[in-house]
């Protein structure tokens, strides 16, 4: 699925214009809604899918999440999901030009913690927070991928999904994850946003994974000295190898950074 999909009509309503992103599960296109004449973001699975995996009741929308507009199944292309089209840059795109300053960094921390905390309160763990699915649109950070909107998985798939840079030690060694795993992934992103570097480097995915399991990350204050020392120490708590040594919840993490 690439530019060859241009001008494809999905669901007898959405005309694909151009690809704008992709991940392990889906590819995202800019599309024109022929009913409203508005541009939207339309997700199609990377492989033919039997449908979308939704909970019986969708959780109450949070302003830190991308808004779901529609979903359905196309006779040729299978399941699809339609979202508001946001104009902005992902965290990864922003940090390519340099780390966030202290004010922008703290704003990112607050908004991303609130968005992820709302997922946890609704009973969901994200499991794949990365620099490509947090986007800054105007003055609001938005989480682009929501864990209750999965496509059906193919019969053969890897048990590991997501960016190697934010995969947790639990995911790498096969132990169960919980909401503290999302906090670890956020810690990786906060480290990256402050310094331009991830907590663990390596020549490839295997080396990064080994380094994550064997070695603690370099203290953030060594590579991001412009942040207050208390904030750097807060990030390092999120990056503790054992989940019980991290903050117990997004709310607890938010309260701690606000008093640091």
C-alpha cells in the first residue's frame, strides 16, 4: 500500500490522496471525505484484516487523543478507521531540529501524561508509545494511536510491537506489562525530548535491546544539564529497570513533577 493507492475510493466515501504515515499495524492516508468535502486521516491495515478490534463501549474522548470520526469495512481493502486530520509535527520531527527547551519540555510532559493517564483510567495500556505517535498540533499534544482501536492481527505476527527505542524491559524479556510500562516508555521519550538521545543506544535493534536489559541509562543531567536537576532525577525514576521502582501511576508522576 503506497502511492499506487492514490485516487482509491474506500468505503464508497473516502478518496485516498496520499500516504502520510505507516507503522507495524497500519498505513495512514490523507483522504477526502466525499460527504463533507473535508480532508481526514484514514488508516488501513498493512495486511488484509477481518475487522477492527473495538471495545463494546468506546471510552470518553480525551482532548489529548486524536478524534475518531468513522470506521467500517471496504469490500476490497478490508477494515478502515477515519480520524481527524491534524496539522503539526511529531515529537520525532521536532527533536530532529534540536531538543525541547525547558518550557516546551514541561508542557510536553504535562500533556502526554494527562493523555496516557486518561487511557489508564479507562482501563487500557498503550504498549507502543513512541516519538512518531505523539504530535504537536497548534498548542496541543495529541496521541495518534489509541490501544482500543486495533485491527485484527494476522495469524502470524511477532509478539513484540513498537519502536525499539521505547520498548520496555518487560516487553523484551517476555514478562507481563502494566500501566508502569507506559510510564517507562514515556520516560524514554522525555529523555529523548530533553537531550536528542534515547536512553540506550546501539548499532541495531538487538544491541539496543541487550543494552537496555543489562545497563542503566546514562544520567540525564550529564547530557541535558539545562533542565533542573529535580526534573532529570524524575525522568530517571521513570526509567527504573524494575516496574515497582517507577511511579505507580501517571497521576503520581504528574504530582511529583509538579512539586519537583
